[in-house]
């Protein structure tokens, strides 16, 4: 189930650590909930957060991987 879909604000530099915050246009923020490092630079990429069971997963256009997130 898609929880949020749209563009991320500003520069996206991939997945890093549990302190990484991703902000969508519209203001909703998501914090990375697992350690996963994968570098990818994009400016204002399209992204979506889906709910899979009891967890939320962020998928960003151009990334071959996704990461677990939680509401900030």
C-alpha cells in the first residue's frame, strides 16, 4: 500500500544511517530506520513510501534498492 508518493526536497545522496532524514514536498519527513549505505546522487528525485506489513519502505527513483523508514 502506498503511504506517500512525490518528490524529495533538495539533493538526495543515497541511503546512509539511522540519522538520515528524507523530506517530501508538502513537508512530511521520514527517518531511515536501518543502517544501509548506498550512494546515489539525484536532485529532487521522485520517491514513494509503501507499507509492507508493519514497516514502511522508501523507494527512490534511480536506486536499485529500498530502505526501511519511520515517520519523523
